[in-house]
C-alpha cells in the first residue's frame, strides 16, 4: 500500500513506540508533543498542575530543550530514525468534514509552535496524549509550592529545574511512589506521606520501600491546609474525624492522588466516549485494533503495549483482526481512591474552601448551584442540573449545565484544575454514579493560544468575494 501521512499526538512511551513502528513500516510519520513547554504555557497548568511557583531557569529555552531531549531516550530514538518530530508544539484543534462543516476536505490538525501556525493534513491521526494531574482542593492549594505529581516528575526528570527542598506527598498511589523515588535520587527531603486509608495503595512492595527509606506515613489523615503567606511554609494535617491536628514543616506539597487520561482532543473531535471506572475518567470507545468511532482516528491508551501497537498497524494497513478476550485489569480502582480523598477533604475542610481558583467559587456555591457573584441576587432561584430527556440510558446529570450555572470550569485554565473534582462532587452530592454524569464539553482551541497565531488579521480578497454568509446588500453593494 502507499505510504500514509500519520500524525501521532503525544511523545509518551506508547506514542514514540507507535511512531517508530509506523516509520519502520514505511509511513510518513509526524510526531507532535507540547514539551518542552514555554514558561507562559506552563503557568496555565496544562497538561500538568505546575502551580504558581515555576523556576526562573525555565526561561532558558535552549538549555531546557537540550535537557529535555537528553532525558527522553525514546524521543531521541525517533529523531535518530528520521521521524519528523515537532517538539514545543501545541495541537490546538482537529478538523474534518461533518454535518456542520462540509468544506474541510482532507482532515487537518492545527499546530502552533514558536515558528507560527500550521494546518497539517493527515490520513491517520493517532492520539497518544498520556495523562495529567488530578488535584483536589484544600485550604491554601493556590499557594506557590503546591503542584501535581506529573508536574513534579516533569520538573525533576525532564526539565531538571526543581527547586523544592522539603516535600510533603499527598497520596500513596503508583505515581506518588514514582515521584518519591525521583525526589530521593535528587537528594531532596520527603517530609512525609499523607494517606486517608490504612494501607499503602501502591501495594506491599511500595510499603516495604517506604519503610526501608524511613519515610513517615500519616495514615487516617488528610491535609487541612497549606500554610504560608506568599508561598508554602508548612502544612496542617487532620484526622478524618477532625479531632486531632498536626503541623508538618515543608516548602512544597505534591498532590499525588491520581492521574487521569488527557481526553480533550478525542472528546472535542466527537469520538464516542465511555466511562472507565479503573481510570476514573471518560475515554474514547475503541475497537480491538484501537480505532475510535471516527474513521482514521486511533486512541493509544497510556498503558498500551506492543500488541496494541501491532494491532493498530494491522488496521491501518487494512488487515482485520479476530476479536479476542481482553485480559483482566489489575489496575487499582482510581475512581474509588479519588472519591475517598474528595469525601475526606470535604468532610474535614468544610464547604467554604475555594473549588475553582479561576472564578473563586467555593464548594458550597458549587453544591448549591449558586450563580456567579457578579450577578448578585438576580438569579438566586432554585436550579437543577438534571437532564430533561426521555432516554432512560442518558446520563442523569449534565456537567455543562452546572458549569453554566456556577462558572466552575469556565476560567482561563479551561477547567483543568477543577473539572474532575467538580464531577466527583456531583457524584457525592446527588448520589449517582460517575457514568451517570455527562462530562463537561471540550472545544477548540484546546490550549489558550494567541489568536493572531491561528487566524489572519484580515480576510483575503478571495474570501471577501466568495464568502457565502454576507448579507445580500453587502455582497451586492
């Protein structure tokens, strides 16, 4: 078959693995990744929760780029094999013919880099966007020094610019253990680990490592507050019944409860989605060969193995594959662990903690579906987020309706800090399952970008002459 133009979004391990295999099969592969990011892009906490304290060394773009490439051998292998690698490049949109846009022609993705904007045509789109941080709210979580586990690993291992000296870890998940091992390798002190349960979620081997490293674990507790006036100076822990509190000295707080898949792109494109309890997230429905409900669009999960890469290549080449039973998942139920944290934090911290930083909305205002403060009392009437539908299979709650009522998720971070906690808060507030909540929608551009980069300042003469939607009088003036 003729070589296909394949765009792979995300230089994760699975993304690089697929890019190498597709390149070896003779296809024209373009690998796109937004890292290493510019400082201004990192400040909006996308895709990771970096928080408000970013080292000034990130301004040295050339040094950061060199460090990033050296720290990512899979990406270097892609470069060495002649793959067209686009780093520091944001994929802000993807476009194809649909009922509401019939003039797209060949499917395209919109890319923005330091060199400007490009609409790139493709035959096959492979989404391997990896995961992002889940960060629940607590008192003081907006202070510089609070960050997510993935952000911490990026700063430590890929950027080499982490500047914390004494870190408190929230959670005992797999990502928490990865972060602690990296901190230890850099000789950074771990002040302790906070766990609302009574066991190490990452398993007995992780528990043995923590004990061997003499890292204190505070079972049956959550964080009550991050302390400090202009940055983290310590933390206060509280037992789940609220009766005892403890002060911990630290200059950084790493939230390592869970990570969630990056699904903005497939969701915004209109891929059919399903709720995955073990991932605590909606993800694209895919065939046994990784294809989504959209022709030519594939989704490569972060846990994808060589077999899935092979299956996807077979599908791209036109080969069929017989259905086979999938192996049982051994992954920890992330949904239950996230809900344990949210329930414990809300129970001990109360409803007056800020849930949405961008719009300064508290948990109470969100749970009571109160309208934005700038509307005053004008719209403070009883409201409901319940879907009005005759379809019994439809989700019973709609997060978009709640977003419009409260503005939670409508800030400049595009909901990346609060949308997940907001969804699970609805689960607990209304006593429904997470799959019964229609998730808030995503729209292009997927990342905040300077509009002049993706749109011309003025129309061309051709657009002026042939644009179909001008009023009749204007077109014939």
